[in-house]
């Protein structure tokens, strides 16, 4: 018996019509309560999701990653958590970490899906994080007219990337040096090169096999100015 029905009985007000009205009233109250709950409902959100501390995690082609530590933060408590993708697992509610065991040598993606167990719109949320393998591009000003693997690996600057440019580089050519720019051959060749803002095309474009620091072999493009340049700050744009 509900509180309202109890009040009716105590008051001595009974009868089929009264009870029918009470049933309708209780339904309306339930609908109203549900509507209020819906207005006050806050959907769960994945605030952060990282792979071993970054989003995405990027490593050099040729590397072997033994494991990837996924970690996340949520906006509220949830009742279920599922990791899918490169590896799949159900993670207990309240846990906000998961270690995916490799080894991994190619790109991988993990998707986290959380749910708070309600039926309200937006009761679940998903986000993904990646482990990416990228090649490295190298640059610097050298006195040598040719370079081998050791010379390329020893260049003063390098970074992981997915294309050769556009790339603005300031070369230190003090004492007379050749500006170099070295990257995977399948990235193509710069079509517009400038030095001090002026169009420039007096550079050699060769390819050679190269083994990176992680042991991966690929054909690399070696761009070198044909003449020695001088100056501590020579601005070059490759694009």
C-alpha cells in the first residue's frame, strides 16, 4: 500500500472510483518523477584517455613495444567498462587503468566504452587512443658531400613525422657547410624551396638505403645544397 492509499484508508474514503483515481495519480507522479530525474541526469564522460602517458603514443618504425599502459579519468561513477580493439577486456568499475600486452610492431587502436547502467540518452561514452609507428626525418649542416647511415643518425636534429613538410629550418653553416634534409623517399620531393624567402633549386636529390636506430631499413631521400653556405643562421623552407 502506498502512502497516498494509506491516507485514503485512514480517512475512510474508499471505493472503486477513488482507487482508480489514485492509480492514475500514482502513474502521473511516477511520470513526473521520471521526467525530473531525466532533467537532472548527468551523462558519463571520458575526460582523458592516454596510452603510456600520451595521446596518441608515437614510436619509431622498427621499434617493438612490449606493452601499453592505458589510463583514463571519468566524470562520474560507471557500472561497466570495456576495452576493445588491439586487445579486449572487461575492466571492473572503479578501475581506471589497463595494460595491453604486446609485443606491438605496427599501429594499434584501443577503444574504451563506459556505461552508467541507466536508460537515459547518453548513458554511455566511448573514446579511442592509438599506438603509432612513424619514420624519422633528419636535418643539419655538414661539411661532408656525402653521408652514410652513421652520419644521418648523428645529424644534430631529427623528429618523428609523416611527411617531409612544409618544414622551416634554420641551418648553422658557420665555417662553410652543406645544408642537408633527409627523410623517407616515399614522402616525395619538395616542390618549392626558399632560402631567405627567395626561390631556390640548387640542391641535389638522391636516394639511398638507410637503417634507422630501431633497425628498420627503408629507402631515404637525401637533399643537399650543391654549394657550401656560410652564416650562423640560414633560413630554409622545404615544401
